[in-house]
């Protein structure tokens, strides 16, 4: 596992933001644009993959794939200016157990975040669902000292936000915060391109493509990735256009091409007006 040292104390009122995705590319697809903007402001952002990706491929697996996916996650994090951590759980094997809840409690305590961002609990992939459930289940007991007593408990629980998705049942995603990411979309795409085992191998194969259909040149691969995976941020801008206009004004909000959106989770600490302003007021 790629473990990180215990969080250093905050400096100058900067925030600590923990993004927990299920797999080593989820944070990049859903949150990396805003992560760049936060990092540029001096906030500390860490991307965590709850699983190590060791089964997410059609040709290779096990430790070979795990090492490759950890390296890809680290390369993407370096592009974005954030930290990277991958937990030692095989993808497809994540469940909402007491063992893994304890792992999440210690993970959150060690980083000591102001905010945790994760998936919603209704999703097509069980790893996404259980990542969300584990964050939610940890959001209160993380402050209880006798849970995982070897890890010092914080006095206050971090706030929790959900990343956007398109699932409708039992309830659709409702955006509380929508952020324009046009200025950093190139970095987001560059980070996504770091996940070669997924973007150019597993995901095309899993959708019925032959390997020979995937371009080999750098320019060809970039266009391939834009065409196949770059539309999510464009879709969110169009989908949440009224919120963008409300945030940035009619002229600027109407011109936004790429966006990322987040929803409040009812669990966790209170997202105060001051914290909201630090997170979203200047981006």
C-alpha cells in the first residue's frame, strides 16, 4: 500500500481536502479540475483510491497490475499538484465491513481533513457504493475515541460532499456547488491520460473495442481520450447551466464549457458558511 505520513498542522488557514474514490482513476474523472484550483490556492488535497485496481484489466492482474495502477495514480497526482494514496483492498472486494470501516476511520484521522469528498451510495459499481457507505459510516464514529483507540480522534467530524453522477434512483444527484474548470481542463485531461491501463486498454476492451482501434501516437491518444472520456465535464456544464449562471453571472456562466459539481451529504460535520466560502467562493 502507498501510505502517507500523518498530516502536518494547518498553516495560514489553508484547508485539508480528502477525496476518496473507489478506484485509482475515479478522483481524476470526477474531481480533478476543482482539485487543481484548490491546490493552486495552497490547500492540501489528497486523492485516495479505496481499492488497488488489481483486477481491473483483461490481460494482466495481481501485483503487476497493482504496481502499475499505483504508479499511474502517482503520475496523475503529480500533474495535478495533489497527494496520492492507494489502499490495499482488491477492487471488486470492497464491502462495508467493520474491518474496512476501521481502515477508513484511521485514514480520515491520519489526514485530518476539513472536507471529505466521495461517491454517492447509489451507483452501478459495488466498489463505488461501498466506498460511499464506508465514508458515511465513518463520518460520526471518526470522532469517538474508543473506536480505533490507537488512532487519536478529532474533536470535530469533517464535512462530507458527494461527487456528481447521473443515476436517477432512488434519487437523482442534486448539485449544491458547481464550479467552472475551463482554466484547468487541460490538466484534468493530462491526469486522466496518465491512467493508460484504463483509458487505452481496459475501458476500450470492456466496451467491445479491439486493441488495434486504439491510437498509438501521443496526439492520436489525446484526441481518443477527449472524444471518449472528456465529455463528462462538458455534460455537467450544460446540465447545471442555471447554477453556473447563478454563481458567475449570465455572461460568464453561459460561456462555461467544463464544470464539476458536488452535493452536500447529510452526514459528517456542518459545512459552515465560512468553510463554504473557502472551498467555493474563490473558484
